[in-house]
């Protein structure tokens, strides 16, 4: 049995994602043409041989439940263990109505689950992170260093809302943690943590006793003197998705071969629920360049610098540029759209014109008819 | 355990007329339509028609097929009671033998069928591309009180002599059956899809087995025997898209039918979905310099070059400066820089080396035909494979 257990957090509402979180948690926002954001972390865990994962939930999680189902996609539909969805447990009434204020409070809400974990080590991760990282390497580094907590961080900071930074000393020891500083400095923390299950339980209890709720403020910062916290420096691609602008920019990055090939490395596949769509049909007279195209689309118009999810229809004479078009969207004939993010099942009628801006892409809510 | 109706899918054929494509796999496992395999069609038809118990009779090179079918989950056929079962020939107390023919394959599995005690058995084959509601066919069979119902479709008179031809009376009772007749009396061709009342079928299978002269084949032996004894046999008329993909030309044609809007083959229509085993690949990437015209493109494809009138299957690659036209790239096929592929089928995971040239345009001359490169083949840089030729993994080149 693998020594690692996964915990994924999905409780932050991230209002900066605007229309995209009207109907769902950030974890289940479609990304990259056929995935949901949470698929990346679930696949990272699967690729590291992890079979037992708990997803800590709060808020509007119906879409997330529909998407992950029984975890079969990630081979986590197991007789013992497997994937468990963890809304706040009824016995912990205090967590039922309010939002979680931090990871430690969220973990306290599912304490009885944590006790039952069969593995000695736990990896904690957020569900808003786009990354393809070999977690086994992080785990090995953790065992080798003898640290209490190992935190994945990157020297390549890209603008992220509410980011956390580390200053690393000798042997990558975390010497300082900065939460949401005015000026970014040091290593950007990607909020993937590896630690012993026993330590995690102790930290949950200690924090609960003192009404402390935050992992980064109360544990990483507050207990830095008592704990050996190390950074694991990740040089590869990583993106936290917390605002609409971040969502759009990180999506558009995939239109370059290098990030596409890194994120979708065949050796560590990102797995998504099967959409059962036939391949896409490019009709005579259509034109598609520099774009990601999922299955099940029928394209009769022009598509440039865009990402199309499954089952999209693009009519004759229509032009789609610099846009992200979610599943089942229909754009009829002679329409023109640019810099838009069209949520699921949006319909844009014949001749419609919609233009956002590179710095302010226009997001269109699910099911809207224009 | 009783089921009103189960299906038996004949998937043991070698598919020798697909040559290099079936050297290492059975015909039903051959990729089709960008992300499917031929067997996805009968399996999806079963699940869409509400038939939840399917026996798959395998014999030739079953490895690929067995692992593809697995638990049957992609077709929703992983059931506690029923589901999909792989049925290879097996050893019994009285000895062991290969399946001698289509009828013998089912004869050897009478025990399997009896387990479900069905009233009706649907017999299917694993080499046809079509969407059909078997439940409707079974309903007609029940209404008519038939012993056997055979699905038929009208074919052009000029082609009738290539098929098994049924003659019928005014109420679609089958009066005569002729296998590839020189002078056809009807243009109703058998599609190789049968519904039998199990008690009758069982009787005829046992009688057929006891006849040492028999080829143990449905078309050659069972159907004529039932007709001869005056059993009630009815034609079920089918009018949709149906194609036997048992030859390289018909396999190419059927793939190309996905591009022809009038062909009737519409896999994007959602009322009758075709399911296949899930493939983890990202969306297709069409690069800055790519030019893909009138084609079908599946997930995982990376296109830097040019494609026209082609089927680009899952995870196939066309590099910069390469061009593919009127061709089928099977899953994982790679066409390297500067290579040309025309009127060809490129097998699974085959790599066409830089500046190689595979196949050629039909220029009106006699003798042009589809060029085929078998799966897992490494075609060297600059290699030239002429039209109407085949190349296999061990670099053996033959004219078709």
C-alpha cells in the first residue's frame, strides 16, 4: 500500500472568478478544453499511486459531485479507501452554516475522517492549482530531508490573488512565510504540503483548542520555531486560478506548444471524465489555427487562438478569436466573437457580435442566449 | 438469472482481407472513425437497445480485444446479472476444439446461453459499421411469432450478387436464400444480423453439429436448414447506414463517409451514441502554421502541417511541412516533417519518416488504390511506398 493519502480542499469561493463560479466551486470550473480544474490534482495523486483521497467541501458543490462521481476516472473507486467527498460532518455542527476561514478549520470539520486514514503520510493540496507534478518526488524529498512539513514552491511567481511566499534558507528550510504581501518576494508557495498523519492530527487539535484556523498563518508562520518546514522547489509550470483574468491568461498559455506538452505529458496523463463524443468535424470552408479543439465539435466557420470544449457548434461565416468556449455552446452563422469566455450551453444567435478585451475578457454565464 | 433476450457477438474472424491491419489483432479490434474500434458499434447498439447481456465469441488474436472490452464499463455492460462476457473456445471433458464456424461457436456455448434461459438470442457480427435498434427487431420477431428474423437492406441490383440475398413474399416471409447468387432474384441483402427464438435455434444448432458434412455456418447451413423445414422466417427491413468493413477499400470508404454529409453516417448525432473505451488525451492542438481542411480530428492530435479530407485519429501527429490527404491516420500515427501521405491508411503508432512519400493521387490511370502501412511500423526517412502497395511492421512490401 502506498504511504501517501491525499486531501484536496474545495471550500474557497473565489468571487474573483465572477460568472464562472455562479453555479459551481472553482474546483469544477472547466479548463484546458476538456478538464475541470480539480482533475489536475486528482490526476497528480493518481499518477503518484495514491488511491485514497478525501475532498474537503463547503459551498455549492453539486457540480463537483456530478463531475468526480465515484472516482472511477482516477481509479479511485476502490473496495477499501478510494475517493471520499467530505462535506462538514453533522457531528461538527459549528462548521455547518458558515464558511471555513482556513484549512485548519476545514480539517477540524472532518477530524473523524482524518483519524481513519490508513497511510502514514498525507499530502494536502488546493483544488485551484493547474500543475502536472510527480508527487512521489515530493514525498521522497520529504522522507529524505526528515522535515516535519514539506511545501512545494516555485521561484517563478506569476500574479496570483492572495499568494503566499517563502524565504528559503540552508537546505531549503523555510525561514519566513509571507501571506498576501504587498510586494512579492522569495518563493511562491503552491500550497501542496506533505506531512505525517500523526502530526497533522496534532496540529488540527492544537489549532482547534486555540481557535486558530489558518494553515499558512497559524502553522507555517505561527509555529515556524517549533517545526522543521522545508521548501520543495518546483521549476515547472504551475498556476493558481483565482480571478477571471488569471483564468483567461493561463488558458491562453496552453496555445503554446511547450506548456501544452508539459502539462499533458503522456507519461503522467491528466485524466478527465469521459465525454463520449465522436471526433470533431471540420466542414469544408472552415478554418482552425492555433487552437485547442476537443471532441464532438462541428466547425463551419473560423477559429483562431481559441479553446473549444466538447460539443461546440460554430456556424458558417462565424469568426471566433482569442476565446474560451465551454461545452455545448452554439454560435450560429455570421457571428463574431473575440476575447470571450462562454460558459456551458451559451447560445449566440445568427449575426451576433461580442467583444471583450485582452485585459478584461467578457465572461458569459451558463445557458445565456444572446 | 433469466433474461428475455441476450446477444451473441461473433468476433472470432481473422479479418484476413484487412491484411497488415489484422496481423496482430482480430478484426473487431481494428480502429475506426478516429476514436472507436469496430466492435464499439454492435456493443453500443446493444446497450442503447437495452440488451444488457452479451457474449463475445473470440478466437483469433484475442489479446487486444479482451483488454479493450475489459469489464464492459465503457458500454455500461458491467452488470452483476448479465453484462459482457468474453467466450473463447475451451476444453471440456470430451476434448477441445477451435470454433469450426459461426454456428459451431454458439453451439459450443449453449451452456452459456442456457444460464440466462433467454426467449430470444440476437446474433451479431463484429465487422459492421451501423446504428440499429435491435429491440425493434426483436419486437417484430415477437409480433410475427417467427423462429428466425433476418435483417435485410435493399442494395443496388448491380451489386446484389456480392451479398447473401433473401427473396420474400408479400408479408416479408423469407421464401428463399441465396449466397452471392449470379442472377439475384431480389435485392434484399442479409446484413448478418439475426434474431432467433432460442428453443428453435438450440434444436438446429445440435442437429447441425451432428451433421459431419456441415460447415457449421449460419449463412450456409443453419438458415437453409430452417427454410427447408418450413420454419417461420421473416425479413426485418433496415434503411439506415450500414457498411461491412471487411476489406481495406470498404474500411477506407466507411471512414471517409464521416466526411460526406449525405452518407448517413453521423457519429456526432447524440440520440444513439457510440461508446468506446475512454482515452486520456488532451484536446487536439492545431498549430499556428497548420492547415486542416474538411477532416475529422480526434483528441490528442497535434497538427503542425497540412491535412485535407482525412480522418485524424486520437493522438496522431502531422509535423510541420508534412501533408496528409484523403487518408486515415490511425491512433498514435506520426507523419514526420516533409512527408506526404495520400490515399492511404496509416496503422496505429506507425511513424512515417521525414520526407517519405506514401501512396499517390489517383490521376485517372488504372490500377490506383489505397496504400496501407501496418501498425507499429517505422517507415524510414525518404521511403517511397507506391499507390496500391502495403508495408508491414517487418518492412515487407507487397503490391495489393
